[in-house]
C-alpha cells in the first residue's frame, strides 16, 4: 500500500524522519541493500522512515554501534508503505506513522537538537527487544 507524501488537509508536503547512527550529509541517499543496524544485521530489504520525530528517535537510539545518534529529515524517492513491524498487531492504524520503502530516501536536513528518551524508557525497550530475540521474533522483511 503506497502513501502520498502530501497531507490530506493541505498541499504542504508531509515531513519524514530517519533515525540512525550513520554520519550522512544533505543530498546523500539512504538505500536498502546494506547491512541493517538492527537484529542480526542482515542485508536490509527496506529503508525505514517515520512522520513522527519520536519514532525516528527510537530508531537512532536502538541502532547498533557506538556512533552518535542522528535524526535526518528525509524525502522518499518512491512509494512508501506501512511498516509491518510497528503496525498490524502492535499498533493498529499506524499511530507511530512508521513506514518503509524499497526506494532510497534523500537526506534534506539534519535535526541537530532533539530530546532522547529517558534511561528507564530506553532500558525497558532494549529488554523487550532482547526478550523478542530470545523468542526468535525478528523484523518482518518480506
């Protein structure tokens, strides 16, 4: 299911975000086909984005590695669809406004000042992810 990048109420384009630990710059493309920042670090079939800053912050905070967390404003270069890892059963109706695409994301800006989640929230989320991993539950990539 593809999404339009315009809001329903006006012609102003919807703003999308991507959270990561990768150091990129305006004009760079974030593409599928590289090792994922999550789980078993398999080759990613999709690139993920969100229309909420909070979801992008989670993406940056949960990405593997020790590099600084970064939030980029991105534009999809092709169709996007609901992210089944966060929709369907977990959050019906996609309240996190989380999406994925097989097409690259164009970096249009970086958000330099943002507030991360509390230590307690981050610890709880990482424990939940570890529990799912123990159960053999990985990200949906089909």
